[in-house]
C-alpha cells in the first residue's frame, strides 16, 4: 500500500551502524592502554595495566567501511562456518520429515494432557514453555551457553509455529532463555569466573545472592514471554512477524501430509556402526570430568551414553526411521552438553558434531552421496543470508578497533565516576558496562578489559568488589538480547528469518524492564550485608 512505512533491511541497519562507528573515529581521540598478561583460573588473559592510558593520534576510518564485510568475515569466520554447517545438516534432517514426525507426536501428547483439570487450568503450553526455558536458562547460567543456541533455533521455531505461536516464541525458547541465564551467571566461567578472578575474589563467591537474582530475572523474563504468547494465541495478527512467518507456516502446511513410517535396512546398518563408535568411546573415555563453575563431578558419561544409545535406538528403529533420526538428534545434544562441560568444546567441535548428524541422517534414510551433498548445499544456500549478516556485523568491531577509540571510550567511562557515592558509582559502572557491551559483546574480553580498572576504582570509593562484579554481570548480560554487534544474536535472527528492526521493536520493552531490574538488584549489594560481599 502506498505510503506504508517500511522497516529498513537488517543489512541496511548494520551498515548504518558501521558508518556511525567510522564517524566516531573522526571525533573521538585515539589512545591505548598498556596490556599485561596474567593467569586467571589457569588461563592466560591479557588485561589493562592500571593508569597506563596514553593518548594517541586519531585513525579515522574512511574507505574501510566498504571492506567491513570482508574484515567481518575474517573476524567471525568460526560463527559463519558454524551457521553454514548447521544449516546444511538440518536441511538434510528436514528433508526426512523426522522433525515433523516428532512435533506431531509431541503435540498429540501435549494435547492429551489438557484433559487433566489441573494441567488444563495452568495451561499445557505454558508448562512446556516454562520447562524448556528454565532448562536453557540453566545452561546459560552454568556453562555460558550462547553460540550453541543457533543450532536449536531450527528446532524450536517450527515447534512454536506448530503450537500456534510465532518465530519470536521459538527464538525465546532457547536464545532468550539462555540470555536470561547468562545474565544471572550462577557459575558461568566465561563471565563471573574471569571477572572474579581478575578482581581477586574467591571464584563463584556470592552465589547465594546471584541465585536470588537468577530466580528474579527468570520470573520476569519468562513471565514476559508467557504474556506475549497469550496475546498472540487469541489474535495471531498481533504478532509483528505474522507476514514473515508465512515461510514457516507454509513449511508446516507442506509437511502436514501423511508421513510414511518405515525403517530401511540402511538405518539398521547406521545404528550398528554408531553403536560400535559409542562402545569404542566408552573404552577410550571411561570417565569424564564435568565442570560447572567450581563444581566438578566425574561420571562414566560415554559408557552410560553407549548403553542408552543402543537400548533406545532399537526401540526407535522398531517404530520408524523418523524416530531413529530424532534419536540421533537427541544424542547429538547430549554429546554437545558432555563436550562443552567435559572437554571445553566450542563452535568448531559443535559444528563438526552436527555435520556428522546430517551425514548419518542421510545414510540412515538410504540417501546416496550425491543426494546428501545436494541437500547439504541447499541448506547452506538457504541460510547464507544469516551467515553474511554475521560477517557484516563483525565489521563494526573492526572499524572501532582500527580507529583506536575503544580504549579511549573506556578511559572516559572510568573517569566519569569520580566524586560519586557508592550507590552512584555502582550505578554508573552498570551503565558503562551496558554501553561497552554494544561495542565489545564478548563477556570474557570485556571482563579482561574493564575489571582491572573497575575493581581498583571500587576500592577507592569503598565499594565492594563483588558489587563491581555484579555491575559487570548485569551490564554484560541484558543487552546481549539487542546489540547488533553480537554475532550470536544476528545469527539467531538470520536462521529464524526475523528482521533485526522488528526484533528490536519487540525486544526493547523487555530489555528496558531487565535493565531497570538490574538497577534494583544492585541496590542490596551496596545497602545490605550479603554473604560473599
């Protein structure tokens, strides 16, 4: 319709931010801190030396704005390849219609629960969403789940559409939930662990109050999602993505035809081969040391997984190859958790794991090598736009770093706290950490840059270093839901086909609520005597 206001394309928005970043390099003086390497929790970290800021010449960025896509690809190559491999693997799985079969079976059982009076009153959908979100929140709070959520978007968006909601709900089930846990940071070694180590605090001390904060954050965050679900359940057109979700609804409609349940011989051969691999892993790795914060437990992970894989695999194969593919997906997720917590896996290992899932899925279905390759390339092609936007967003950081203004902004920020009381100081620290998160979305990198300065400044004003860590924790967590420099956020939105502008409009009220909540949760760290503070 003529005159209808159009949202700028996500690529346009990100390029505008690149232009603004380049503008800042012309008006903000250059400068740098001296760095020194220290060992934090057994890992070498580069930190800022106190009082070492030296003004320098400006390095204005001009033509570099046009090379930002290339430079961003180089900086974010791991996330980009991760997205392409995940997209290719899941396209193979989607072609099998195994996820459709799983969603139909799940929804049938969920609807059957509605006959129970208590469950019907509470709302079966609500219970499902709360349980899934709490699970991912725990993952975010204990081992810092972030990049891994990209892989789950392809599962939960179709599930949300099938339940009668939209892609925002699907993204919320994993990404928003993990972000809430990340902000709560009970035992997150990448944020709390590094920040406390650099501040000279006992690792994961003060967990009692952080547990309270985690509960409050989740009550507010999950409650917001439940309110939104109820709003669009009765009026689907209220969803800001009603038109965009036609893609997912069409896929759901196309897949709603009759599924031919069968089990080809190739599925049994695939099961036998993978069973041998699990048995070999059980002998090679009889015990695995799982870490969550300071807590460590040694368990026979692979022997248990081997037994479960064989027992459940036979049951799945007797039903249909579709359920065997879901069986493979379930054990892929279990291996992901074991790998992250026990062997410090990151995106390379996780992408390899899902790549193997896609290949073995195709083999189990009886597909030939050419068919598997064609499906993988179709999936990578379909998700290419998500990978491209991650590279473009990475160019923002490149511009700021080459413009030599990140350290200058950090120095200005630390000087803004002079002359304030304890409450004012912790509030300004919180605002500074929130603002810095837009330019440095990596929690571990931000901790290494800011905590050596912030922790020492807190000593000068009589502020608990633990309170300073909490200001970092909240400042690092909440804006991960909205910052365009986050490769994870951009990747998630790209996979879910959610325009960045519409996401910002939807998520902004929740982010503002959480930021305000962070202020309120910081007050007791200054006004009360808390254990560990």
